[in-house]
C-alpha cells in the first residue's frame, strides 16, 4: 500500500505521518516505511538548495518543477518500489500533488502535471486541510529559516491550486481530508474517525 500525505507548509504533516504510521502498524500488522520529498538523494539536495535561495531567478519555478519530477522518479525507483515489493506500507510526506500545486502558482498547471505523468499514483491521498493563517503561525513558531513558498503571498495561491489538483485527481484515486486545525493530541482520533471505516483499512 502506498499513501501520500499532502498539505500546506505548517499543516501538521510531520506529526500526522508519525501518528498514521503507529495507527497502521497496529491495525494492519505490517511494516511501515516513512519517506519524504524532496528526498535525501542528490536530486533532493539540489531542490533544498534552490528553496532557500535568497533571490528568485527568472526560471526558478520551472527549474524546481523539473527538479522535483526528476527527484520523484529517483524516489520511486530507489525507495518506494523496492519497499512495496517487500510488502511494506509506504507513506510519503509530499508527492506529485505538491509539485503540481506549488509550482503551478508561477508556471502552467498542465505543463507541471505533464512532467509528472510517469509517477505512479498512490493507493490513497491524505490531504490535511488548514487555513493559511494557522499555517503561517506554525511556520513562524517552528521554522528557523523560511523557504521560498512559506509566505502568505504564496500560500494563498498554493491553497487554491491544491483545491484544483484535488478536484483533478479525485476521479482517479481515493482522497481523505483530515482537519489540520486540531491539536497534536487529537490527531490519532481524527485518523481513526476518517480512516477507520475506509475499505483499505478494513480487516480482510
């Protein structure tokens, strides 16, 4: 099983990923592998350097879209597919939906989507719904260095593009939305409430 977790920066993805791992291990009695994008491969390192660049070059967003698409294929080939072949559950913190939502704020939506046409779709997309106001508060509280897209100007646009992306893919994969406004102590209950009755997680 392959699950992608998506949401704005500051939505609580990292905490949700950890809680989801524990929930799945208990419920399905399978090993769960956590991974993320950008990856730790050289292609991911390049992306992280670009995200903290002090100035936006004219083609920065296009280069980021291409770099993310490349990093994603490396991710699939090196990490995700081998784990799935070993019958592990794979949870990725960000996947192709982030690329489409984030990079399409500055470049053509269909172009970014097309770059990712070779990436397999996950079995489930979990989107953490949070307001821009809450996301910004958390970014300010927990981030030492603010990256390119971690500003109100970009997050407002990204939220709109996420909605477009979710609508676009809703006919192809199941999508579950979690409440990103709740406290960390409530995440486990939210996971049980939203995922507990989903057919992917019912005992067979």
